[in-house]
C-alpha cells in the first residue's frame, strides 16, 4: 500500500469481510448507488448512522429506566419541560450525557494510543494513565479539605495523568525510545501507580469501599455541573484532537517511513500521547478509572470503518459512547435495586474480548 | 535414580558454595532482624531471649507466635515465588515471565476472592485449592500463547499484564459486590501481616515438594531452555517435562498467593539477579540460588515496610513493587539491546 496523506485521495476499496460487504450492499441500496462515491465511504456513513441510532436508543432507554419508570413519551415530555422535568433533567440526562462524553473521550484516546504505540493492545489503562489519574485523585481527596475537593480532584487527576505520561515518554526515551520499551515502561508505571493506590487504600481503609467504586469507574451521581465541566474540557481539547487525528495514519507506519514523509516520529508520537492524556484525564475526572473502553472502542470502530484516521476517530468516539452508555444501562438493569458500576460491566465484557484478541493474534501467526 | 541425583545435587552445591552460603548468611541475619524489629519495641536481647529461651513469658509468646511465623512465612513465600519465576522463565524461554507478569497471581486472587465471597467462613487452608484452579487457568492461557511461538517476548509480557488488569478489575468487582473490601485490602496488596503457624503449615508442604522437585528434576527442566527439537534429541520427553514445570509453577505460585496475597516482582527479578552470580548457569544451581535469594528479598522487603512506615506498616507487596519496577525497566532495556 502506498502511503498517502489522508483526505486528499480516496482510499482504494480493499477486500472486505462478509459483514463489511453486507453493510456496503445495504449502503448501496439505501443510497441508490446514484453517485459514484467510493464504497468505503458509504460503508462508513452507514456505520455512523447505525451507531448513532443505537446510541440514541440506548440514551433514551437510559433516561426512561430507573426507580420511576418513564414511557418514551414521558421522556420527551420531560426533556421539553413537562411533567417529569426534574427526574429527567436533573438526574438521568446528566448521567447519560456524562457517559456519552466520557465514553467518546476514552474511545478516541484509545485510538491515539494504539496509533502512537503501534500496538493493538495499548489503551489508557494498560499504559498506566488511568491508574496515574487515580493516584492523583486519591491523593487530592486525602490531602485537601472536603470543601476544596470540587477542584482538587480534577487538578489531582490531571497532575497524576500528566506525570505518568511524562514519565512514560522521558523514561522510554532514556532507555532508547523504541516502541516496545514505551509499552513496557507504561506497564511498569501502571504497576507502580497500582502500588501507590494500594498504599493509599491501606493508609485510609475507611475510605476503601468508596474509593474502590470510584476506581472501578461509575457514572453514578453525575450532575449538570459534571456535564458542563466535561463538555468544556473536551471543547478545549478539540483543536488538539483534530491535529492528532491527522497524524493517526502517519503514525501507523514505521519510524523510517514517518521520517521519509517529512514528519518527526517522536513529535508525532508526543502529539498523539498528549491528546490521549488530556482526553483520559477529562474522562477519569468525571467517571473514574473505567478500563477496557479505550481498548474495545477502537477495535469495534476499526471493524466497522477500517483504519483510516479521519473515519476511525469519529467512529471510535461513537462506539466508546455507545459502550459506556450500554454498560451503565446494563449495570443498572441487571441487579435492581442495586447498581453495578459501569466500569465493572465494561471489564466483564472486555475481558473475554481481550482473550479473543490474543487467541486471534496467535492463530494469525501459527 | 534418587541416589545419583541427590549426589549430583550435593556436588553441584559443593562446587558453588560461596554465593549460596553468603546469601544464606545474609538471610539468617535478615530473619533474626525481622524477629527483633516490631511495633511493640522489644529490645534486641529480649527478642533473642524470647527466641531461644522457652520461659513462657509474654515476650516469648510474642516472638514465637507473631514474629517468628511471619519471618518463616516470608521465607517460604519468597522461595515459592522465586522458584516459580525461574521455572516460568525457563518454560516460556521468556526473560520477562513471572507469576505476576503472566497474570498467574491475579488468576489465583480472583479464584480466592470468589470463593471467599461465596463461602465466607473458609480459612486459609480452604483457599488453596481455588488458588490452584485460578492459577492453572491463567497459566494454561499464557502457556498456550507462548508455545505457539506467535507472540514476541515483549508482546507476551504485555498480554500477561493486560490479562492481569482484567483479573484485578474482576477482583475489584467482586469486592464491591460483596462489600467486604476493608478486610481484604491488605491481603490484596500482598502482605505477610497476620501470619501464624496455620498459614505456615498451609504453604510448607507445597514449598518443600515444589522446591525439591525443581532441584531433583532440574537437569531435565533445564532442557526446556533449548528449543523442542534439541530437547528431544537430548532424549527428553519435552511435553512431560513442560507439564511438570507448569504444574510446579501453579503449585508454588498458587499456594503463595493463598497465604500472602499477590506479591509481585519477586518471581521476576530474583532469577535475573541470581543468574549474574558466580554459581549461576545450570538450572539446578539457579534453583538453589533462588531458594535462598527469594526469601532474602522478601524478608528484607517486609522488614523495610515495617521500618519505613513505623509504627504502621506497609504491605510487603508495595515494597516489592517499588523495588521491582525500576529493575523491571532495566531488564526491559537490556532486552532491547539483545
């Protein structure tokens, strides 16, 4: 395959899997195949549409389900200021909105990290970002007064995540800067952050139960302020995300090819990692350490639209949002009246998928 | 067959006495220090007296029932983990293998937490079997991955670490759902606190059997380091030998996790350190060195955890993680240069 700059030339249609061709047929039917767009693009459009519809349906279900059951009509009524305004707008809508935003952020962060580290197993939790943020948050909770926690926790998370990422880049550069070292350093930092979290848990055992729920990741108790904060943070990150998206394709090639394309490999990697750090920090602040989303969402997205950055990133945002929304919904429905944190649902689903990935990788080479 | 083997073991040890003896001396000093240091502020001479004079005093009881079992447990767990790490590295021909990096410790933890959540009254003895089952399940996955030869050294380590993340998250899930987090937090970090003779008696048979098997069959197990064809041409049934090695890894690591929680990095770094000592090279000698080196590291880490955070204490698993992470990074860096 010849390297091309994204966006300028349409991708050549490649051999598609059965599902992709089925989707393509669907697309052809729905668009009447009138205009001569490349098949890939149509597939992507259909995939976007399907994911969006699923996301809307899940969000609607998430708003409708709860201690007080609402009909779809009630939900629409509540959204527009009718009878159930309070329940819908103060409790359920913020929760669904936070899970959509955080899921999208983690999905995109996963794409960036997998591109930067050129490793399909990389994700914010594997390289220690999530845990680093967790250490920062726990330290902030323990050090600051209760009144100051509203701002201390975000600061702690951002500090923790950034320190982890800086450590990752600096140490692996000292050790030679190759990709495998980067991944291993990430795993080691993750272990170190895990030890720090355990130390804090042992020091303050009375807050352990609460901390465990937060560390596992949950959208429980999200309110409007959380939505606004997360939305503002993601809006600030947006320019960087756009820049990073344009580097996803380039980063997929070897370092030599990156150089021959006129880009600086270390800078490309730093850009992608920085974007991933900022997105992860935002998500971790609002929902805690939800793992596997950053691993799962990019893979599903790649399956649907292929690996070109400008299609993959929006799709990963959609799938990430969809997964977190679904996980939260499932966690609320499965054990009524108790709730299972969304992060745990994600792990229970993500774990077997990881095994599948490993086995597939083995088969491919065997 | 037993006699010549034992003869060779002793002659091997005679050939390389210096490092083993030096480390054994250090270990003895560390164990005595571990018995003498503690929150109750017993003086050195009183502690030694408690250890040596059976006078039935409170000091004697403290030393005999609290501090001594703790030191002994640290010794046994250290030996188990180090030998398990050595065998895992030999079996998979992967220098980054260990019970922790391959998720075997985490597998055992999940099984134990699950068992405790379902049957809360179970003692340490009852958690050994589930620990074996969990360790064996994860061990089988990793072994399958490494045998196929498809995944690179680093890739395999990454796969193990990711698997460990999943399993740790599962442990978290179980803890949240059973709402008994506080009791298990210390155990989960990996700790020899609260050791008593019953825990020692749980792990002791496995330590003796596992380490003896590693020493006795070391000559056969060493063949695993070569590739399969060479192993066969040397007259070994590589499958049987590999199965034996995996069984030993599961027994050693599983029983260690059952009594002390998932203590990381001991199994990873001790084999690497002893390989650089003069006696190293042959697997039997390495196993002998690990038998002394693992306990030495763990007893020292436990001691450090008690001294640093005095009068509270740090779980030993956190101390080993703090020591082990930089070492792991150095190993990874060296791996790159090869």
